[in-house]
C-alpha cells in the first residue's frame, strides 16, 4: 500500500494548495484498491453488482439456426433476380418444435419467430411480403397453398439467426469488473445460469459534522440549519450500490469526532464526511483526521467545492467533503464516485461526458474547472442543447433539483458564447 507521500511523488506538478481536477483524480486512482472478497448471489439479487470473474458461456446462443420473424422458410439458392419464386407450403414449424420432414426445392414451410430452421433451409421471407394462393378465406380442404415471392426482395440468408450468433459456447459472455445491468441479467439467464459470482458490496460510512447542523426531528434554533448532506450522500451511495452506514451528525467536539472516525474505520472500506475541512476556527475535524490517520488537505481549482481532504484512517479510505450542499454533491460526482467505483472492482470508472450546445453565454475564467447545474434537452434540429438552472450558489439545492446534468467547463476554458459546444455530465442513474 503506497503512502500519500509516495503517491504525491509520482504525480508531476502535484501541489495540494493548487490542485487541478485531473491531478486529483489521478491521485485518488493510486490511493484506492478494489475489494477482492466474492460471493454468489441469485440472479434476482445481482442487479447493480460487479462481476467477480469472467462468465464463460456453457452453451451457444441461439442454440440453433432459427427464424428472425414470422414468415416462410426455404432454400435461398432458388431465388432469382429476374423472376418470381413460387413455393408450395407443406407445413408449419412452431417455436420450440423441430421439423422432422424434408423440404424439397419448390417447397417451403410456414415458420414462427424463434422456430428452428429445418435442415438445408437458410432463408425466411416475412409473411407480409408474399402473395398467398389460394386466398385464406377458402376452406382448408380446398387449398393447395402456395406463396409467390417477387424478384429482388430477398437475398440468401435473410432473416435467419445463426447458431451462436449472440454467444458461442466456451467464449467469454461477461468480463470480470462489469456492472450487472438489466441487459446483463437477461444475458446470464439466457445461458441457464441461476447464481452469479459477484464482488461483495463496498461498505461506506458517512456522517456530517458541525455544531450548527440539526438532525431531522430536532427543534429549530437560531443560526442552525437542518442537515441535507447526509440524505444526498445516502442517495448517491445507494444508487452506486454500496452498503451504507449512517453515523448521523457529529458535533465539533474532539471526543465525539474521535469516536465517529474510529467507529467508521472499524466498519467501512471508505469514510465520507461533510463539513470541517475549511479554515474555520471551530473546525476540529481536520485536526482529528490528522491525529487518527494519514491525511492531506487539498485546495482544488474548481467551483463549487474547493476544499477537500483525502487519505486513510487505518485501512479505510477517507473523503472529507465541503459543507455546502451542492459542493458535496459535485465533489462526490467529480472525485468520490469514480474512486468508489474503482474500489468496487468496476473496469470502467470514469463517467463519459456528452457534447451539447449552450443556449446562453456563460462567464468563465481560465484556471479552474467549473460545474454548472443545467438542464439538457433536444433542440429542434435534433442536437443536444443545455441551459443553466438558476442560482449557482454552492448552498442552493433547488437549482440542483431542476438540473438533469452538469455543464463541465474545463480548467483552461474561457467564456462560453451562446451556441458554443460544451461538455455535459448527465445525472441519469447517478442522482
């Protein structure tokens, strides 16, 4: 396990008093290590978990050539570009049943979506593209049913799903470190697998600090505010799939702070605090962090959320976030979330940024990264457009509620004119 000094020495231009966001994330990627403990869970309990090992497909999917739609199956070599093809219908193949007869040239079978293609048949014409004779309103006893396929409609092999087209037996179906999404659950089920090997959930303890913070249920008092950060952090951690340990509100008392940090370190892989990392005279949190662990205090070139503490207490990774509600959420999204994903064993941790055109001009000075709460929508021409959602103060949660993403104005970026393209970090699935 590398010390903070060792990690800092690896990073060119590292300065904790003037840190850019990229360097902060590179530091954190070296600070954290993934959990390794595994467990096997039922597929219904696996959503949002991380694969502990590769899943090798025990079967091919599909297990046989089959029809991609309702229609008629025949040997495609009979198709000609200059004349229609007339075929006699000699039977029907239903999904889940095998055809035991033989289909000759000049013949076809009616086939349902997903049904096995009989041997030597390799092409399916959709039922709506054929002319059927005699008409369907004739009695069955009077029919000698044929279909006619107009020239140029099909090529050999059309509308056929090949054996192993989705997955081949013995090949990797899911890789270690992949997040189990609804689609991944369906894929696992298609292989006949009931139990899924996953990494254990990451345990994260969190608490708010400060004498001015009220817990819900407490009577209001002058100069105090109700704690919102614990509930935002709870939501963020829950969406991430962590096992959350709520340690409540801890006042600015050394004994209480020591007990909270010690309890958190004993229970959790990571500790998150909000408040107490600025230069306030009554902030004892910084001193307690340094007393109990290996911690560095950052001033990050960003807005909102400049102060942040990171380090370790025992084997637990510590994230000391600012106290303002929006700054807590932004620093979580920018730094804590990717670090926790890495600890969870995810292969991909960075959240992708989209491009959208700004509806309005935005003032920005180079030299810091800014995260503006914003609403992303579809413009009349089909492109993405984005506009700021009101007051951008770091304590204003209402504009965060109205937002569905953040405009990310990069470190060296200057003013944005209306119509300029900007980076956007979407909230979907995160907040």
